[in-house]
C-alpha cells in the first residue's frame, strides 16, 4: 500500500488561499521549501511541526473544552481548516472521539444546528423553493470534481430525535473517510430542505432552514426524483447514500431507485446488515442456524423493518427456506403491540404487511411484548424502539426460560434510550445472554468473574465497507447479495467464534481494518454476480482496494499553476 507521504501533489494555490483550503492546508507542517514556493514565509511562525506535534497540540485544545457539544464544535472547526490533521487526530483516538463526531453527540449538534451555525459546512444545500435552478446549483458545487460518494438527507428522522428540518449529513461522510478510508475530496454531503413539521423550529427566529411545513406527496417525490436524476446524469458511477429519511419514505425511496443506481440506506440496510452479522456470530456460538431461531423485534420503524428483512432474506439465501417460511419466524411489535390482523388497516402500515401475524394465533386486542415473549419463547430479541428500559427484568427472565443462550440486542441509541442495560440483562440471565448494543457500554461481569465484552452493534462496522466495495467495483447497484457477503465477512471476524464468552462483533477500534475486509468481500461478490463495472478478476480485488485507500498523511507539494485547486 502506497503512503500519502510518498505522493507528490501539484497545487495551484498560494499564500492565504492554500492556508484556508482544508484539503491542502498543512498549517505549521509546511516544509521550508514549501513555505518558499507557496509564499508562506511571514504567514506562519518559524517552527516546523510534525504531524505528531500538531496532534498533541490539537488534543490539548480538544480536552480543554467543557462539554461534548463544544468538543464536537472544535472538531468541526478543525475539519474546516485541515483535513489531514482532523482525520489523523480522530484515527489516533478513534474510541474516545467516535461518540463526539458521531452518535450520540452529533444528534445534539444537529438539534442545535441553527444556534451553533457559524459558516456553511462543505457540501450542498438544495431547497424546495429553488427546485427550478437545482441543476445549476448542483453544478456550481460539483463542476469539475470527481465524486464517488453522495450522502443526502431530508432530515426527517435524525438519530432518534426526529424531524430537524435542515442539516448536512457530514458525520456520515466523515465515517466513510475515517473508517472506510475513502478520499474525502471525492465525497459530497447534500441537505434536501423540504421544510419541517417541527413546531419548535418553525417558531425559532434563528432557524436557518426553510420555515415551512414539510412538502409531501407528488411535490416531494418530484423534488427527490429531480435530485436523483442529476446524480445519475453527472455521476453515474457514484454511490448515493440516503440518510435519516422518515419511515414513510426510507424503504419506499430505496426500492424505487435501487435498480436504477447504486443507492444505499444506512438506517434500513446498514442497521440490518450489522445486526445480521451479530446474529450470525451468536448462532456460531450456539452452533445453530439462522432458520432455527424465533425472532421478536420490538420497534417496527425503518431500523426494525430493515433488520427483519435483512435477517429474513439471509435465511432464504443461506438456509434455503421459502420467503413465506422465513417470514413466519418473525414477530414485530410497534406502539400498538404485536402487529396482527385485528389491528386493522388504520394501524398497520403498508411497509409491514409481510409480517402481520394471523389473528387465530392470539387472544385479545393488544398483545404486548411480555405476552409475545411468554408464548413465542424467542431465541432472538431485538430492540429498536427508543423506549429506554422496555426489556424489563420480567421479560428478560421469561425469555431466558425458553432458550439456553438468549440473544438480546437492545440497539436503540443514544444509551439513555437503550431497551435494557446489558449489565442487567447479563445478571438476569445468569451470564448466559449473548449481547450487543447500539451504543458503547462497559463490560459486564460473568458469574465466573470474567469480563464479558459488550459488542457495539454499530452500523459503522460495516456500511463504509459496503459503500467502498460498491464504488471500487463500479457496481450498477448495491445488491442484497453484496450486502450479505459483507455481513458474512464481518461475522467471520467476531471474537466470539474463538471464545464463546467474547464479543459478538470485532472491537470498534479495529473498524478500519474490518471495513477493508468488508470492502473486499462486497467487490468480490459484485464481480462474481456480474453487477461490477470493472474487468478485474476476484483475485485482483484486494490489491485494487489497497490502491484506493486514503490515509491522513501529508504529501509533498509542488507549486504549479496548472495543478489542483
């Protein structure tokens, strides 16, 4: 793998222009020769710093901030100044800083977006009122750029806090670079501002978005379609990542466009894929098959449905059950209780129609979680409800009666919304539970005194690799089999497969290397199934993947009027 420090870049910027360009700015790390060539003598203090010294200084400044939201703002400011330093600081302190730049702190930053606003983030704001000039506005930002990744959001369902109106999905792009090691200059974050139904924002005189009720129906669809067609026209080989769309649009838009372009919805597919990997790992521990499980999923929004579909499709593809047979293994519960026929069409969304249970299986109008657990005796219990504490001691103990090693995945985040504290679940099952959570938690004590590491079922363990594998292979779409290949590769790396009392997923600190393996698996699958747009063999994929990795390291700059800007 070539190092960025071996690279020579021809750059056309000088003086203040290069110092204010985050892609090219080195700050005090510009060499003596570069300072002469780029007109920087007199603009910088004399001492030349190494990246190690810059990181030490930035870390000292970061830890002096009083709160996580202030740390988030500091890091955002650093990103706007110097990409290499920003990503290197994050890389060196991945475990500590991931919660600051991503879940859960990013949710607070988005909720306060208008009040924290200082300058536009790098990216593109497309507003419904400007729909007639959308292509012109799009090209103003993208013209002449090579773009592999576009992350877009209409901000209707942000990180468990709901409708936030407008906000750039820069955190997702950051993770693609930090963990997937995609070149940040080839990614674009897009805010699709179609209004908001959040009354607090509409009444806020400092709100920076379009202060209007959300556009819906045909007008909304037309706006989204115009944007997608621009992406297809100008960047046909890019990956289009849909982020934080509402439950009424997430799956619908994914299905509408996935056969036309390489599109991906992390809330649906990423959550489903990483959960599938955790369940695969757990069934590896219990020496059982996916098709031998009974699944109860508490919360039937985009995440819950995505998980159910991903698991069901894997059962069909891996274990050979029919679609109908696999569907019967699932029991979905929403705010109305178990989703069953008697709820009627006013309480059963079209998206969950496949999973509606027959009425003759149950008595009573509203069947609650405990009732389902007692009757079904699930082996897998998944929480994505954002109802903190919903998996009570009574429910967990009841589940443990029906299976030797209950697989319990309370995935809601942030941590205050988790369905059960994993330490309590471990205690209530006498250390037998196989656990993974959506937010980081400390280890739980086993009865034998050993620490049980709680796996973090974080989408970032897989989605950057799914994305880079799709981009690398120039695939026309991200197929279900490509996602399954990535999930199987992730599951194969689980520590629990070597020690049944170890974590169900790899340590998050290893996520860059883990995602590299996912990247390779996805690209290999694309080539095998014929969706790839490259003429390589599968044997070439690993080498090709190493060649496109972006590392946060300074190269050597040569001043050249014809160089990059």
